[in-house]
C-alpha cells in the first residue's frame, strides 16, 4: 500500500499493525450510528405524542407518523447511491464523510427546535447527510485493506462493533431523554455526538495518508458502497471482481437512461408525496390532476419501467451470467421481505411497547431491572473507553485536537449515563438524594417509588442479542452444517415470523379498538430475540452474494437494484404499520401481527423450497 506523505510510516505501522486508523473510523461511525438510531427511536413517538401535557408532541395519528417515517427511511437508503456517486466522481470518500457528518449535525440541531419547518428541514438534511456519510466510510476501509485482504474481515468486524455500539447507546440514551425529559434534548443529544464524530474525523484524517482523497473507478466504489458492514463482514476483495466472466459491455443507451430517469423521478416524487398528501389531508398532492389521484398509477408505471429495463439488460448477457443475475433478483425479493418485517421495530413495535405493554416494575423486579440495566450500560461503555485510551496513547502526539474532542465526547456520555442511572435508582426508591442534589442534577422530586421502562428501551435488545448470539451463528456458518443461501433466508424469514407470532399471541386478548392495554413485556423480549436470530441468518448472505454473482461491469447497477429493494422494503414497512390502526379497530392489534407472521413464514418456505432451483442458477457460487 503506497502512501505518499509524511505520515506514511505512521500510517503503515498503526493502521496495519496497530489499527489506530481503523479505530478512528470506529469512533466516527459509532457517533454517526448513535445519532441515527437515537433520533429514529423517538421520531414516531414524538409525532404521535399528545399535543398537550408534560411530554407534548405533535398529536399525529399513527398512520401519518408511520407514513412519514417510512418515506424517511426509504430516502435514507436511496440517498446512499447519490453520496457514492459524488464521492466517486467529484470529492472523494473523506470529504464525502465530512460533508455528510456536517449535514447530519445540522439536521439534528434543526429537529431540536421542534417546529414543523425545522423538523422537516432536519429530516431532509439527515437524508442527504446519511447518503454522503454512510457508503463512504465503508469505502475507506475497503481501500485501506485492499493490499492486505486477509485483514479485511477483521477490520470489518471491528467496524461492525462500532456500528452496534453506536446504535445501542443512541437508543438507550436518546430514547431515555426523549421520553422522560424532553424531545428536544433527545434530538439534540444525537446532534452533539454527531458533531464530535465530525471533529474527531476531520482533525485526524491525515492518519489515512492518501486514502479517500481521489475518486476511484465506479465498479470498485459500488462494491465498497454497500451497507454490508452493518450486516455482513464477508464482502469479497476487490481483486476478485476481475475473476468474473468477461461478458461484453452493455452500455446504457439514451432510451435506457431515459427510463431510469422517468422511473426514478416518479418513484422519488411518490415517496415524498405519500406522507405529504396524507398529512395535509389531500390539500397537497403532486399527483392530483383534474380531480383524479394518479399516485398509484405513477408508482406502478415507475416499477414496471424499471423491471422492464432490468429484464432487457439481463437478456444482453450470456446464459450463465443471466442466470446468476436472476438469482440475485430472487435474493432481492427475500431481502425486501426481511426489511418489511424487521423495520416494524421503530414503528409499530415501539408503539405497541408504549400503548399496549405493562412497563411498570415494583419491588424485586424493579431492583433486578435496575441492576441489569446498569450492567448493560456501564460494562460496554467501560470497554469502549479502554479502547479510546489505547487510541489516545497511540495518536495523541500527532492528533491531539482530535483526541481532545473524542475525550470530551466520552466525558459527556459517561455523565449522561450516570445521571440516567442515578435518576432511575432514585425514582424507584433505592437511592436517597437531598433536595440540593436533586436540583443540581435537574432530577424532579418523586413521591411514587417505581420503575417505568421507557418504550424505546426494548430496541436495544437487538444489539444485545447480536453480541450474545453472533459467535454461535458464526460457528454454525463455519461448520459442515452450514446451509445454503436460500435455506438461511428461509430460516431467517420464519424466525422473523415466529417473533411476530409472540405479539399475536400476547395481543390476542386486546379488544378491537382498544387504545391501551397491559400486556407482559416478555412478549416483546421474545420478539427481539427471534428477530435478531432471523437477522443473523439473513445478514451474512445478501450483499456477499451480490458481490460474488454480479459481473464487475454491472455491479453498480445491481447494487442499485439491491438498494431499491431495501428502500421499498422500508417504505412498505411504514405502509403496513399504517394499516395496523384499521386492523386493530376491526380485529384487534394481535391480528395485525398474526398476518405479518403468516406472510413472513410463507416467504420463508418459498425461499427454502426454491433452494435447488436457485443453486443451479448460481453455478457453484457459495
């Protein structure tokens, strides 16, 4: 790996030997995931909170909130293609990360103001910021280890830890502050740590030498510009792209580019128009022409055009390559189904936790929860702080300012965590605090001694279960019993369905139309346990097979197909969540989760039953 600057020796010894550069990315990504998942955890709750009261929100109906949330998450995934393109063609990975982090910081700051203009502005900034930031962090890692591919899996594993750590603490702390203190503080805290991630990265970027300064070839960047580091650590090395079949190049002609433009514009306008038309009560509708709503027609035309183009381009390749690309299309359908079910977590599952779950603990149950919550908050934070200390020792001399910003961020997160734990122990009656101490800590005096678990807390179970179960699943995939890709997808989708089955069972006694209930919280614990196991079955499969099956010349286009499937899955997840309101009114909320369970299990059976067929299409790729 050639690095042509004064930091060359330092870079080689620390990134490749002692991975200081990798841990700079670890902490930058950690704060970005903190901000994203922290904001995401409370957005729907804020939108649906009553207009009046101590924790006033916007008082939206659930269907409006979920429509906006579904469009937001879909746009986040679509924007990664835009960010990857700009980095590839114009500004390079590092400046794309900096621009993205800056936009996200502004986005969180805007949302902390809580007025409609600034909330919408904040969401728009977050969409574009994530698009610039997300794909190009993984691109930097890919380029860092291109000459030492044997170390790439380990690097992605470390990076993946940063992803999970950020998501865990973002949900834990932003969720807690948003629900129990102030929505503005919850949104604002996410922005504060995004700012620290930006400053730390900016002032330590020379540690990467020349990496990320110059745009790369489109095919290479498309491989790196994936979401795989969150869900997969086995993307093949860039050199393996060249080993694919040497099919003829099929350039995009004018009419093909026209189809892409038309379908993209129609789809983008539809994704934005869907929540806008619903929230405005039809007063604003970009597809309302002559009194007729063309929304459904527009999205159908967009999808038909795209699938026509996909089918046409598949026919231009050799039979073997065409079959491999057909297999990828099947996988995209399964990943779409996965996201439809899995992305119920920040929407309908969080609302179920808030409105239908008994989250109040007293007596020994309260004490046990407080002790467990303390351990799961303090132990990971202590471990990450130790990593910070090791990085501090390695890099302070050359990157003092970056280390100072990073250290300040950890002082703040320790302070917020300790404050949260003290407040909970005091509220439950296990800690006595004087009036002056309460005033200094800004903790309200309580008279009723109990523990109420905030509804966003359950979202952290996904990260905890991943940490606990990932080694077991890894051993399974490395053993002789390692199933095929289809079987993994099938098992994963059925586990997702079984997870929803617990809520169907737990909610079966909730009367139709009921606004509240007191279902045991253990049903939610089982949901997240099974959903995490499903995720671990599906995560190692998707993007790894895209990279192995797709010809190098078409990989950018097929990654676009893959991201489109994920984006549509996120949007459909929100749309299905919207329907939960009507289903709950007519048949009870349990029936809503029952139908999701049935669909997920059926798709899992389809995945498993087509295993031999798709294996033939893959021509020996495993």
